[in-house]
C-alpha cells in the first residue's frame, strides 16, 4: 500500500479546492477537464496557469515512439492553440494568489512569482 494523506490533510485539501472552485466561478476562470489547467483574461491579456507546459503535455502524444493521441494544444498548422496566452507553470493551489497578483498589476515570472 502506498502513501496516503492523513484525514486532516485530505480535508484541508478538499476545503482548499472548494475555495478555488468558488473563486474561479466568481472570477470567470475556466479550467480543463482534469482541473490542472486554468484559463482567464485580465486587462485584455489571456493567461494559462497549469502544472505543466503545453509542450510537456504534447510529449505524452507518443509512447515508445508510437503516436497514441493527438495534441491537446497544437493546431493543424503546427502553432500552439494558446500562442497568444501568457503561460504560467504552477500548481492549481496557487491560482488565487496568481490571479490576485495579476489583477493588482504585478508582473510575474513563468512560475507565477512576483518580479521585484
């Protein structure tokens, strides 16, 4: 049997996710089916916050050199679906922090941390 979080940790995580869902609904933030990528617009700029990059996701198209699925992100012409988006690689538990910082006009690095 593998590692499992304690009941209190599991409850904490469930509460955090409930708050994130409420926040996302209130701020018109959409998410992927797996809830690991979030999409929103602030001041006319589009953002994607995910625990993986689009390129990393596309590496999963192949298994043992054989193509097993289509790209989730590439268009027919080879460009990325979200080329005009700012891509931030961070876990979903940081979405509120990242959205709030961007709303306040702060500049963030590719990992979602404020640039001084």
